[in-house]
C-alpha cells in the first residue's frame, strides 16, 4: 500500500520543474511579479526596480505597495478581476514602490486570477512593467501630433498661439504662455537676428492650471523682456532654456510679473523656447510645470524645439497674410468711390464690412438726363488679386456707363472684358500661381430714371435687389440672372424694369449677406423703415447680422428714389422749322435768369442750345423737345425722333459748316448722345460756378 501511495517519479519531476520555473521567474524576470491573496495583499513579489526588498512588500495591500495615485479605482479593477476571472491587460497607472524616494512613475499592469485544481479562487497574479520613459516618449509624440493638428489651421496669429497652448496643456506642461513681437502681430517684417531688449512683446495666449483667474490680465498685455532672465537670454542667443525654479531663484527679482505668475501657479520648472524662423525671433513660448508634476528634463527640449519651429512657421504665414490683407484692404479702399455720387433725385448710403479676400465694391455714377447708375459687385480671389480685379472691373464699368448703354448691354460688354482678362491669365507661364486660375466675380447694374420713376436692372450671378416701399413692405425684385463674370457660360443677359413709388428704397447687397433664413428676416426687418436716415438703415442691417456672418466681407448700398423737383426742370415742345433756334435761345435765357445762373454760363448755354437745335432741325425728324435740368451741373437735352447722330468734325479753314459740335464740345464739360426706342437725345453738362453746385441752394434761383 505504501509503495502504491508514493508519488510517481514523473510527477515529482513535474512538480520540481514547476517550482524551478516559478523560482527562476521571480528571481530573474525583468517584469515585476506579484502574487496577491483574495484580500489583495502581496504574498510573494519580485519588485519592479529592486529599490525595495521583496520582503518589504509582502503583507501590504497592492495599492499601498505602490502608492498608487488612484487607489480606489485600482482596487475596484482588482476586485473585478477577482470576481469575474476576466484578466486585465496593459493597464497603465501612476505610482511608485513603497518606501522608495522620487516621484510617481508610469507602470503597466496586467492582472490574472489564480485558481486551484478544483476551480477555487486563490488570489491574483499581477505583472508590473516600468514604462515611465516609454510613456514620456508617447506623451511627447502625442503632444507634437497635437501641435501639428491644431496649429496652422488659421491664418490668424492669435488663433495660432491659442492652438499651441491648447496642444501642450495639460499633457506636456501645466501652464503655457506665448508672447509675440508686436510688429509681427501688425504684419510687419521683423528685424533679423537676436531680439533687441526694448522690443515690445504681446502676450497672445495663456493656458494652464491655476492661471484662469490671471488670464484676463495676462492675455493682451504688452511688455519688454527684463534683462538677465531666461526670456531675454533665449531671445538673445536663440537657444532654449531649461530652468528649475524655487523661492530663491535670483532672476525672479528682475521680473516681478513672472514672479507673481510662478507664485500663483506654484511652478517649479520652466522651458523657454524662442519662436524663430531663418534666424529671426518672432516670439517666445514659456512652458511651466507646477506642483505635483515631474520637472522638465533634457529629453523634453527636442520636442519643445520642434513644436516651436512649427508654430514659428505658422505665425510667419499668418503674419504674411495679415500684411497682404492690410495691403489689399488699403488698395480696395482707395479704389472705392470716396463720395456718394447720387444725383438730384437719388439719395444713397453704403456700408462696407471688411473680410478675408474681400473684393466687394459699389458705384453710384451720374448719367445724362439726371439718371443714376447704381452698381454693386463682388470679386472672389485671394488677397491683393481681389482688389486688383475689382479695380479693373470698376474702370471698365465707368467707361461703359459713359456710353449710355442699357444695363444688359453694359454687363455683356463687361463679361467680354472679363473673358479677355481670363485669357491673359491663362497665357501666363505655368509656374505662375495665377496660371489658369481666373477669379470669380458677380455684378449688378441698375439705372434709375427720375422722370419715369423707372429702375432698370440687370445682374450677372448677383443676388437680386430688395425693394422697400414707402409703407415698409420689403420685396426681392424678380430680375433675370445672367452668368457670373469670368465664367465660360455665354448665355445672354436680360434686364427688368420696375416703376417705383417716390420715396422707395432699393437695397443692393453682395452674395455674402444672408438672403434666407432667420438672419435674412432680421435684415429685412431692419430695412422695413424706409423713412429713416439711409446711413442709419445701413448700420441697423449690420447690427442685426450674426457675429459669424460675412467672414469674406460684404457690401450694402441703399438708394432712396425720388423725382426731379418741378422748379429744377424746364421742358419745351418745339416746332421743327428754321425759326426754332432763335426761339429756343430766348426760352433758355429767360429760364436761366429765373434760376439765377451767371451771365457767362447763360451765354454759353444759349450757344450750345442754338447749335443742338440747329442740328436737330437740319438732320433730325420731329417731334422736337428741349429740356433744361438744374442739378449739381446744368444739363441741356435736345430730343428728336431720328436715330442718326451727328459726329464731331474738325472743319478746315475754308469750310462753311461743320463747327457746331466742336463749339459744343469746347463749351460743355461733357456731352454725348443717348438712344431710346423713340429716337435720340443730344445732351450736354456744364459746370456751375462755385457756390451754385449744391442742390440745397436751388430755392435761391
């Protein structure tokens, strides 16, 4: 019986092997092994670092053996493994072995339940690996990834700086402060080389633990770098500084602002990195670690330098954009009309909202017959190209307006010019960034006639104007849309004519202003008070726009329509015979005397009218009409039903005729021919002497 009960030699060998394997693992494994009982106490251990003898851990609760930073959470996870039997792999926690000195480290723990042969729970096996350096490397890599992701998405210096502090806090630093050279924020080129001591710097971004209550006082604060501080040294030799801070740090006395910040946040470690590009300092990034976190070490400098280089490049891109935007905005402002060009029967006001790549423009051009051309357009192109293209289109429109063409004809010829400009760009060398990149532009051209109270409108990819009647009703006018400028669409343009009540307001707006939704309703409500001052109406529209509206800029032009006052116009139906020129001279002199026009202007007008009437009688067909309009200028119009227009000639010395239009051109500031469905109008404009060009003095005439 005793021989039968003796252990099998094979079994003894297996048991011996198991014991040997277990002893070897605990003695030589690079992984910390811990056997825990069901009360989570350590019964056998191979410590992680060897800094604490194994026997010092035996009998301690696992959370106490490693002074875990979150003991309650750790115990809950251990209990869950003990109860369920489901192992936990690669669980990263912070702690340090009992009785060891130093700060907490990152350790990776895997936990398995131990069962006997009958399935009874004996305890847990916990493997512990020190991954502190790996975790630090992972955090540094993740921080750089965050910097590359968040920094550079905006062409705004402040947003770029905010992206940096958001990326590094709290993963890499507890507090981050970014300061930028003031000239860089203004878009100016920074001075090359080290930063001079008296160069002002602006705190553009602050983020971190304990700094919230000081944020309002830090962001936007201007300062000069104090001498003999890490900031001044880093800006001087363009090298980073890693500094440990305590109460006895001498340079804090020279920098009271930093001393207050350090005291408030209990910072103990600092990295100062210059934001440099091509040897030029654009700013400084200051990274702090505060109480409860490990101080910076030398391995933290390379990622800080890499992040600073990326931020510096992004800041320089934003600076260049700010400079180009400032130049483009200045060019745009200079190209826009400096005064409203409304005539005697039209009152205008406008508002321009600046924005990125804004090419919005407007024009109010006085035309013959007291008519007014109202133009609004928008160019979508990068930076300065938008302003340049806008100036080209404005110049073309001014030239076309002087031809007295219908609005649809003006846009058709403008589109032809835009097509030629696009062809010129396409002919640029392939290396030119403008090659094959024509801009996109829209335009609306309207002409208001105060005598018929008719507004004729044509548009090229532009939103329709909004009509506000005298009772406050707002309506979007139904104007046929034509193709945008610079497009390949060759569809014809069409115009629509609308008869307006006196006192109506026309709102011409660019496509960036809201045309539907709640914002559009607010705009319409702001416009629904046509009796107010037009500039106040413009401002009310801006006040009702959402904060995020019109990032690309916008333009609003308002025009209140009216009629020519009866005492400022005189019209005569004349007979088509040879006595008419003499009669017309008498009528003109009597009318001008009643208006109080000076003698020299009256004599010149008599001669102009005589020549125009003579031409109409000799070459035109009845009926014949003469009209005088007293506006900022004196306008004379002769209408007949013939569409044949006389031409200016340079008569020879022996010629008996052919000097009429030459005389007219010398006496009038402007003159021309306007065609209509029932004939033509020969018109002239004469400048009035100083003191008589303001319509407000009409009552004195």
